[in-house]
C-alpha cells in the first residue's frame, strides 16, 4: 500500500538547515495497523505529513497504492488527499461552526457528492462511531472523545485507502484514549490501513507493528502482539 | 461558481457566522448609506441655493442713458440722450422670443405722496405690468397695475408695504382709497412686498402711460429693464445675455447717433455677471460633496478590505482543514470571494435602498432655506455599490489566495 524509499527532508531554520529525515525506508501493506513512535524531534510528524501529502520530501520516492507521489501541484495533491487519505489530528480540527454531521460530510462535498447523499453517508459513519444522536451538535458541545470520534468518522467518510492519525489520543485521558483506540482497531479489523503517530507506549502496543524513529532514522521495526483496547476499558 | 452546492455551502457559512456577516454587511451598508445621503444633501443644497439665486439675482438687464462724451457725425459731446417709447417698443418687438419680462420705466421726481394728514417722499415710477416680476415683488393685497390700466391711462397706484405702513395708520385698509401725488388723486389698487426689503418697499408704481401723460413725460422713458428666457446652464445664459446687451447697445447708439466707442451715453447693467459667483458657489458645493463622497468610498473600501483580511486570517485554520480534506486552492479562494461578494452586494443594496427611501420620504419634508428636494442620481448610487463590492472582492482575493497557498500543516499547526 505504502512504499517509501530513501526519504530525506530538511527544514531551514534561520540560516541553518535542519536535517529531519535521513533516509527512511518503509513499507506498509494493506490492512496493517502501524504505529510510528519516537521522541519529540525524531521526525515522526514530518514523516506523517509527507505521507499525508501535506508536505513534500526533498529526496526519495513515495508510492501510495501504486501511484507515485511526486511533484504534485496543489490541485492534484488536494485530489489525492481527498481520494486516498483520511486525517485524524491531535487537536481534532473540526470546523467549529459546523455541526458533527456537516463536519463528517465535508470531505464528501469536496468529492462532489450531492447534498442528500452526503448527509446519508455522513450519518452512517456517525452511527459507526456511535454518535448518531449527536449529529446536530456543534463541536464545542461535544467531549474530547466525542470530537475525536467525529474526526475519525470524517476521516472515514471519503472511504480513504489509508487513515493517518497524528497523536489521536494526545489530548485525551486514558479511558477515552482506549475508547478511541478501540474504534481504530475496529476500523482496522474491517481491513483498512491505518498509521498512528504516538509517543505513548501503551497506545503503540495496541497496534500490530511498531516503527521506532530516532533522529530521522528508523531504529526499530517490529511486529507486535496486539493488545486489544477493549480489554483495558 | 454558481452551482447549487456552492450556494448551499455559503449560506451554511453565513447562517452560522451571523455576527461576522452582520458586521461586514453593516460597514458596507452604512458606507453606502452615508454616501448616498451626502450626495443627496449636496444635490439638495444645489437646488436650494439655485432657488435662492433665482429669487434674488434674477438675470435682469438694466438699460439707462447718460450724456455723450464724444462728438459724432457733427454732433457735439455733452448731449443728453433721452430714450423714447419707440426704443423700448422696437427692442421688445425685435427680441420678443428671447425676452421673459420687459418693462420701461418713467421716473417721477419729487414724488410727494399724501393721504389725509400723512405724507412722505417716495420714488414714484410709471411701469409696465411685467415690472412686478422684474422686481420680484409679491402682492400683499390687491393687484399690481395691469395692461388695462395702461391702455386706459387709469390713475391707479400699487404701493409698497412701507408706504402703506407710513400713510395708512391704525391698520386702515388702503385698497380703494385715494392718495395724492403732486396734488393729483390716485386710487390704491394694491400693496406689494419685495425681497429687497424696506428700500424696495418704499416705492409707488403706476401705469407707464398714466405717468407719462399726467406728469408731462411725453413719450420719454428713463430706463428699460429686461429678463431673458432662462437657459439650461450658466454659460448659455451668460452668452445670451451678453449678446442681447450688445444688440441693444448698438441699436440705441444707432438710433440716437452716438459714437460706437462712446462709453458714457448708454449704460447696460447686466446682473448675470454677478450671478457667476452663485454658479461658482454651486460648482464648489458640487465638488465638495463629490470630494467627501469619494473619501467616503475610499474609507469604505479600506474598511471592507480590513474586514476581509481579518475574516481570512480568522479562517486560516478552517482553510487548512478544508485543504487537508481535499479542497483545491481555487475552491478555497472561490468560497471566500463568493461569500464576501454575496454579503457586500446584499448589504450594499440594503444601504442603497434605505438611503433612497430616507431621501424619498424625508427629503421633501426638509423646509430649510438652503436645502430643497434632496435627491440622488440612481445610477451614481448604483455605481458606488458596485465599486464597493468589487473593491471588497479584490481586497478579499489577495489574502484568500495567500491563505489558499499556505500548506495545510502550517495552517493546522497547534497554537
């Protein structure tokens, strides 16, 4: 599903150049649930941004579902993001003036789907995350866990190939975190490929594979026995 | 740009950001409102002052004669030129299509006027009925001298208000009473008032024919006064008036054998020259209000630009989210512009309609001297709305474009 070869990325900080990713090689097969771990500054978020086409690599190749992602202009990047990827952010990033249902329906708007169908689809995803009763509520009327579940429903709405979650539990308490991870596991069980960036070992342990990043390099890539979140709830 | 889905998305945004929409709309609507009201008042002042002007400074042309200063065709200088009825009749006939009002004047010197025991010395003149309009006199009671009086040599007089107040004590009604002028009885037929005040109201008018016959004037006249038919603008009026003045001067010089270059024999007082000041004033007022109006528009444009900048800034994160979800840059720019144009246009028209209604319904009620019938050219007002909308769109475009270019990660970066 994802193939990355020799990926480099550096940022200019003032007059210095900060080499963040120093040659990443990394494959993800369909249906995997991978966590990317590392301390802050290890380059894990940068990697996720490149995977998410929110940022572009300086060197190296990136293939997503057989499509080479290179020299994208904004328009094509937007189309690919819409088609291939779903994002879940630490700070939820819901649009504050839209209710849960409309937030979930937004990616479908950019797919050019008509309103009626959009609403039906969005509703079914809200049901899937267990928030059908909260469809008409604005984000600030929802708890953190609920917001993140709305965000997950939104990420799923466009039926993406890969779900990218950047610290999805970073702003949540542990009980809610496990709830959210449980949802992510369930989605993975249906066969969707998911990448989770986290620095929490217990969250990483709930995935099937842990990739450890340090100073811009992968230092460890192991398959693990998945801990089911359900057991911790 | 105009598909239904986009409209739904925009109405959704507007509905859920009522305060923002309201504030944007308010600034645009108030800008337009102020501008239209300003232009309306400017127009009203122009109307008011031009009415003032028409009342006071009528384009009256006064002709009087003096003494020749140059010898001409064997005639000595120092000759007194006396205008006759023929001079007046000739001019009146020749220019009958151009003239609005016309009258010749026979002046009676030492006009002692008595009524009972009261007496006073007033200017007594024999005039044509038109003279009432040349003097801009209004009747307080009775009537002015008319053509019938003139034809029948009636011994009637119209007296000024001051004359009435002097001679008719205790509020006695002067109409039908007889006053004596140089010992001859004249019947009072009317009392007039004059915007020129007391001086112009210490006058006694009688028919020209009567004055000439009774006071031994033969067919002599002292002055002639004319007004020309009004023209559309000052330049035309001035040209017509100067042309007429020259015509009448030449004609008088010819009839009375005066050297063409003689300056003192015939004098023509053309009050339209003075009127130029009023027209200049009106132009000044016009420029002033346009200046203020343009400044208002600039202020409005700056205001709208500011609001657009803030709106885009405020929506940066939202734009980042939308981009992460697959919005193309153009669709972001389109969304921001579409919304801003929609809001400013609606607000602009609301401001326009509100101000036009105010002018329409309140305008006619304004009864001050210098403002009359304030109104505004609808096309001008409409143009300003469009200018503001387009300016708002341009002002919104650049920040929106920049926001759309920002990488989503930067827009989404946690504060």
